[in-house]
C-alpha cells in the first residue's frame, strides 16, 4: 500500500493534509471532500488505510 499511497498523494487531482502531534503523524488524501486514503505513523509503526476501490483513484484522469 505504500507505493499506492504515494501515487495517490502525488496525483495532481488529489489534495492531501498532514498533521503531526508529538510522535504521531497522520497524512490524509482527499478527492474533493471524499477521504480516500490515510497513513498513520506512530513511533516506528506505519499503517496505511484506503477506501474500498481506492485503485480507481490511481488514474491520472478525472473519474465521473
């Protein structure tokens, strides 16, 4: 999921938001108002989450 998450985050059609609080870092990826992926980094642990069908958002073109 790491590579897919980076592809989602770097896609020019998506926005992302990063928050850090002490040892915890959260990065959220959005398409418009829809949250499609999230990464949580806590100490040495990194966890990735994606909505069902997140692969559809890996495309470079706008999805209708």
